[in-house]
C-alpha cells in the first residue's frame, strides 16, 4: 500500500505487492532519487517477504527508511534482515546499494515529515501494529491483520487469566481501537474471511467481513476498504 501526501511517500508493509510497486516507482522516477518511508506492521511473512524484490533498494540514489516495532522474541532489525538471510536469499541486507536505514519504533506517536502517525497494537498473534496517518488531505488507517476482540483474545493465549478478566481486556481493547480509528477518512481493514469461513478459523488472527463492517460503523469511519482477502478468494468471490 502506497500513500503520497504532504511531500512524503509512505509505503505500508512489504508483502508480494511491493515488487510491482518497486518496478512502477523505478519507471516513474528514472534517474531521480526515490525517498520513501516503509512502515511495517509486523513480522509475518506476508508483510515482509517482498522486500528482497523491491527494485529501488538496489540503487544507490535511493533512500529507504524502514520503521517498525520489535516482534515477540526478535528485534526489528533482525526481523527485517531475515528474508535476506542465507541460505534463503543470495544477497544480504547490508549488500543492498540503496541507502537503507532501519529504525525500531518505540513511541506510539511519531511523524514522517509533515505526516503525523499514530500506532496501536491490535489483536493478532505476536506483536502487530496498526497505523493511522494524519495528512493535510485527511487521515488513513491501516490495520491489515486484526481479529475481533470479542471472539478470541490473543494476549490471553498461554496466560492464566480468568474469563471475567479476559472479557474486560477484550472490551477495553475494542474500545481503545474504536477511539483510535474514530472519524478516519479511510480505513483499510482485515476482512479475510466470510462469516461462515471464520467459524473454522477462530484464533487465526483475522476477521470476518461482518465484524470489519461493524468496527468501521462503530468508529464512524468515512470509507472502509476490505483488505487482506483470503488467498483462496478470487476477484469474483471478493465482488
Ligand atoms: Zn499476520
Ligand atoms: Zn497478514
């Protein structure tokens, strides 16, 4: 996902789609330098595996700043180096000729040039952030991976907490998320499953369509984009 606003170019996550994006940017900019920020939500493969195939990273004229939070049991720099580690890939991250700066986020509010960014941790296995970008043209929230709190609480997994405590934590998490998203102009949200499919995937970290719509209505967002469709869904199915 690419956002251009207030002279900033911000790319959200580095899944397989970042490869065609890299080709398009390369064609558009030609010999001009590309300067962009890449914001990573979390370490799952479908969000980082495209980075080794991002053409602008291989040209010394380009500057790429990669930002994200530490994962569960792994630092952010380790996470980003992983897809390019031997024996999985022939070129190491440090051998990329573009200017690559990897920054570990520690604050939930920060700015990328004139764009203010807020982060929130969502309900997904491991550490997973959602971001909201505040631009002069409006705000856009990006939550590609999130399971509704009311059905499964990932932070309770492996922890001994009472059902009452879990219920309260889930309700607080939902409320905090509604506040975080409130009034967003655009919300890009996990809607991986149909409601029927979700019944077989509770605890997998993703949302059924009806919950995604309900969250968007609760948060009074202006436009909802259903995202992170199941790989088994073709265009016809999504329509
Ligand atoms: Zn994930
Ligand atoms: Zn994902």
